[in-house]
C-alpha cells in the first residue's frame, strides 16, 4: 500500500485542526468511526462523487508511516481499498496542504500528479 494518502476537508475545519495540532475527523468520519482518506489515484473520483460544487476545500497529504496500526486499508467504492484512520491525525504527519480551487463546472483544480 502507499505510504501517503489524502484528506479532503473544508478550509475552516482544517484551520481549526492545525491550531489544535491534531485532526479528529469530519462529522461523517466521527459517525463512521474512522477518518476517510483516499489514495493518490482515488482523489479525483472522491472529489467528484462527494465534493462537487463545494468551495473552500483543501487537500492534505498525509504520511501514513507514523500512524502505524491506526491505518487500515478497507474495501469500499467498487471493492477498491481505501485508507481509513482509526484514531486521529497529528499535524506532524501532514506533508502538504493544497488549496482546491473550484472551477466553473463544479469540479476542483488538482495538480497534474493526480490521475
């Protein structure tokens, strides 16, 4: 499995997590009991399916290595394995935060590295 995964979040919620030094998840994450992440090749589809037309989003690149056993790759959409975090994400595991510009068609502007 990849050593990096990505979290899509509202800019304001992410700013609060940065101030606290830890991200504990969105309302959906809390309800589901784990933090939803996407692998590099899953980000674009996740944005399209769950975040179309939503402004003020960020994409955080998370280093999974220091999260140890809290990372579980589980089957989800179409049987693909998605990284889930059973715990919180310390800001020390965040390697990059990308602002996601909302385009006129409701999609988001992603760097070319995302397929």
